[in-house]
């Protein structure tokens, strides 16, 4: 007999129905309880990254399930590595990811802003304002804020004064990171690498052409930009030449060995002559392959697969330097940069399929046998590599993430050369504009617009608090200056330079980044406010 799946019950008309056991285990939160639970969960996530905002922000150490440790200041990385179970909190993680993919910078600020908006909306809900009225008010306020931010933006000439504007924007992005001590050097590397690969006519940057390689050892100051490609491999034979000038490289995806039958096979060798014949046949394969390479004019072989000592020795004898076990992505990058074609069979090798480079050299690091290949003066493309050095793996990884943020910042300015002030100045200017618009509003939306303005003040307050200053006092002072001077570039002086004018401090970021932050944060808050019923299994709610 089958086990019972539920209880049999009858409705008021006598019709039987079954109450499923699973349903009894479900719990649901409705109405105000649902809103409170959702907002508290999202606020917890926002509070966890709030202290890492700004140039004096603290770092977070995240220990993964396998014991791997990440020390970072990047909002998107912190949230990605955190183990978040709550569904609404996951929305904020997705929010920072979308900002990271679209803009690349401002991932912490956007989460803090969304958390502040939710906190203010909770106060309004408790006053009895309907969540959808709050959402429409936020939407109106967001449009006012974006218009204000766009109106205070200044257009910079990205090429003027040796790309000074791009360097300042990149160093603003790097200022809040672990590498802030070397921000000027890294900002220059970032600007040079992006300009080397960007298409200024189309205003587009292909990040695939910027390869960031990390190597533990050395100092952060040893980080360098190489106009070429760095491959973490060495020549296959220790006696092969360490430098190949005017390289014509054959890029192979076929293994350097005799072909093997695809089916199961067994070879019986009964006599010494048979073995010699087989050995001779094998040698002939290798000789034919090397002859094909020689005939097409190649003087360097780059192979995706390995080859045994026999092939290695023959290549050395034939004075053909070779590199083995090169990854697929690196192989494609080498092919793009050198103008070569990836060849799947030896028979297809022709001189026009060879990649050309000015020099290929093997570089040794430190006292250890750490070798890398550097391919410079590539024929076709402008691919570049940033070689990041650091005292340990965590520093190298963090420097890579910082360079990504800086590269994105430079790319955004190339696409749209408008800049807005940092230091919370944009948010304070937008907050004043939203308060002004709220006074003109005649519906109940004015309450949610004022709440939006108050939520924007959280960013400059967080910046001031993280810098060890009085949050409310600093913000009030900067707002008063904006009002009296009618200059929206006055922000929080986090670094204590003695001036609050962000243009003088060279603290600014791309206008697109700030507008994206405002819009994306408002959209997610609207979405969370619309949820009024959460049905989930009881153990998740209890946990």
C-alpha cells in the first residue's frame, strides 16, 4: 500500500480534497512583514560593503569554502565571494555585477545607494504610504537627479596635456584600492594600455587585446606595460636560442607526433627488423613534419600540444626553436597580434599563414627558474600585456582587479568625455536638486522624493565617516558651499588637502558611471518594493 501523501478533507459542499503535507511546511510572509524582511536583508548586504567606500575605505577578507582567501576593496568582488542565501540580498549582488559589467567602476557606491533608498522607503511604508506610490516618487526623483548630474558635468579633452584627464580619472578609480600608493604609475600604465588598443574613430576599446598577467615576486613598482604578448611558457629545449629576431612563427594545433588510430588497436612486433621498420617509419613522420615547417620558412614553432623528447631533439637539431603547451586563448591572441593563421594540419602550412613578430625572447625573473616568453613588435595588431608584480598572490590578484576598474574608467571617458565630481559632490548636488523639485510636487510623491534626496546624502556621509571625519558636519559644510557659490563641484575633502573643490583635487569620474548608478539602483529598489508576498520553505525563513 502506498504511503499517504496528505490528509483527506471536505469543503462546505462535501467535495473531498487532499491537503498536501509539503504545503504545511511552507511559510509565507505577506504585506508589511514581507517588505520589512526584504528590506532588512538588502540593508544587511549594503551595510557590509559600506565601510569599504572611498579613498580611506577598509578592505574585506573573504575566506571561501575551500579555504582560499581574498583580500579586496572592490564591491563586486566582495559580494560575489560572499555566500548570500536570501533571494532579495542576491538581487543586490546581481546589481553590483551589472554595474561591473556595464561600467566597471562604482560597484560599492551603487549597493550603498540601493540600501539607503530601501531604508528610507521603509520609513515611508510605516507612515502608511503605498509602496507603488513610493516607487513612482523615486522614479521622478531619479530623473531629476540624473538631469542635475548631467548638467554639472564638464567635457574634458582626453588628448590634451599628455592625456592628463584620463590619468586623473584612472587615479581616482585607483585611489580607494590597496594599490593607492602607486596609483600614478598604475594610472599611466592603464591609460597607455587602453590607448594602445582603442579605436578612437569608433570610440571603442577591445579589452580582449589587453592581457593582464600576474607574477608573484618583485615589487608593485616593477609592474610594467609590454607592447606585445607575454606567455607563461619557455622554449621546449634548454639549448634553444633565447632570442629569435624577425620571427616567422608557425602556430599549430596539431600534435607533434605520429598519428594514432582512433579505434582500439594492437600492434604485434615479432622480430628486430619489424621494430626497426616501425622506428624508421616514426622517424620519417617527424622528419616530414620538420621539412614542411622548414619549407614554409618558419623559424619558430608555437604548438598547442606537447611533443616528446624525440621530436624536441629533432627540432633542436634542425635549429627550430619551439614552444609547447600554449593555451587556446593565448594561441588565438598570438594569431591576432602577429597576423598568423592557426594551422590544424602540417600539410596546410604555407608562408602566408605564418605570424610575424620583430623579436621573441625568453625572460627570466629573479633567482628562481621563472621564465616567460615575450613577443614584441607584432606585425598586425596592437595587443598589449600588463605584467603585474607583487609580494604575494593576494596583492597580485587585487592589483589585477584594480587595473580592470581603471581600464574601464578610461574606456568610459573615451566613449563619453563628460566628467562629474567625486567626493560625494554629485550626490549632494543631485540631492539639493531633488529637494527643490519635491517642493514643487503637489501629490504625495513629494514625500518619497524627499526620502530619495535624504538617501543620496548617505554616500557623502559614508565617505566622510570612512575618512575619520564628522559625517553630518562635513556634508552640511559642503552643501552650504554648493548653495552659496553655486558651484556643484564642492565635495567631501577625504584626503584633507584643504580644499573642497573636486576639480582642483582632480577627483572626478565618468558621467556615464554616476548616471548608471542612479538608474540601476532606483530600478532594483522599485522591484523590491513591488514584492509583497514571499512563499518559501520554513527552514529557509527560520534560518
